C-alpha cells in the first residue's frame, strides 16, 4: 500500500514539474535553470510508469485506516464516559453528605 501511495505521489510530482505553469513568463535565467534541471533529471532515478488515468482506482482510506481510527475514537469516547460517570457519582455523594449532616 505504501509503495502505491509513494508511486502515485512521485508520478504526480513528475507530471507537475514537466507541465509549465500557466501564465508564467520565462526569464533569461529560466533557460539555464531548465537545462540544469534536465541534466539532473536524467541522472536521477525515474519514477515508476504511471498507469492510464481511467484504469487508476482511487484509494479507499476509510477501508485502509478505518479500523485503527475507530479503535482510537472508541478509546477516547470510553474515557470520556468514565470521567463523566465518576464526576456524577462524586457530586451525588457530596450532595448526600451535605443533606445528611445539615439535616435539610
């Protein structure tokens, strides 16, 4: 799963780097930087081939990470319920003691 995400990221990044930005004006220094980038790109490791857009299925993050997230959320909810019940019991005991001591 991790390789797939990294592969998609690398392919998307490579695509964005090769497509010129819309409305950007080239300056004289851009040609030199572009040539240096091309040389560095040819020496660097290339990203894996990107499949055609139509055949690429989206990542289902809920299916992938849903159970761990639900477990953490359940732990937080359980802790909140335990704290709430404890606070209510303490308040009831204090209230009962005041009524018993004061006689009211």
